[in-house]
C-alpha cells in the first residue's frame, strides 16, 4: 500500500489520465505502464471508469 506522501504526489497524474478520452490502440485507452500505474494507485476508481483496462491488469 502506498504511503500518504506517495499517494498525494501521484494523484495529479492519476487525475490527468482519468480524463483521457482517446484510445491508444483498438481496445485500450492506456499503455501497459499507464494501466499498471493507475491500477496500483486506485484500482476501484480506475475500474469504475475503465473496466476493460482494469480487468486486463487483474489478469496479469
């Protein structure tokens, strides 16, 4: 689990990525590195908006 300082530092990047509305390929809105970052930061919020990407992360 992330420490509070790390969480607060990464929150702006997470919020920016959550606003993405253009797919990077045929199926997903994010690269694998971005999916991993977002799922580790807040899987619940990530999965509510991008369920396919969250499911992909959970299958790794």
